[in-house]
């Protein structure tokens, strides 16, 4: 992924990458491609969810009620559970297809809400220099130069 300075643009670009990987999983007839793609999806989503939990949500915590934070944690946990299940299944297994459909639905809901609600309100309340600073912290974390950031489960 190219380096994107603005935090909201970076997270949105990651959403697009995840959507593309899910579409590839859903349409590829090749088991080898699907196996490679699920591994890429797991990597992308793991980084993305960690960025949200560890950096983005705390930075916009004033815009998130306790109820919304709990819902986001629950969504992240469910995404991780589905991904873990998919890793253990063969991509030709009917259960894999059902898990993929569930993941696609959950991701669609999650990203749509974020982009239409949370990102819009964040763009209205955070100055562009604050978004750039947050983007720099997200990029530093991705690059592995952010120091000791613990990943919440």
C-alpha cells in the first residue's frame, strides 16, 4: 500500500483493499489463489483492526459512546473469529463459503458505518493537521517504527 498521510484516507484505502480481497476470494475458481488470498486477507485485516483499536478509536474517543465502543470491540472479535475459522477450512468446503458470506456482510456493515458516520464526524471535528498527525502515527505503526504498541485482543 502506498503511504497515505491522512488517517481517514488511509483507513478507507484499507477498507477498499479488504473489499477487493474478499471479492477475489468469492470469485476465484483456483484453490491456490483462494488460499493465498485468505492469507493476505488475514494479514490486512489484522493490521487494520489493530490500527483502529490501538490508535484510531482512542484518538476519536470523544465521538464514541461506551455503547458504541463495546459494539466495535464485539465486531472486531467476531471478524477475528470468522477469519480464524476460515484459516482452518479448505477453500472448497461449503462452510468456507458460508464464513466468507458472513465476513463480507459484517465487514460491509462495519466499514459503511465507519465511513458514513464516524469518519464524517471525525473529518468535521478534527483539524487537517490532527488527521495528518494521526495518519503519521498509523503509518509509523504499519512501518514498525511506533515503539511498543500492544495489540488488544
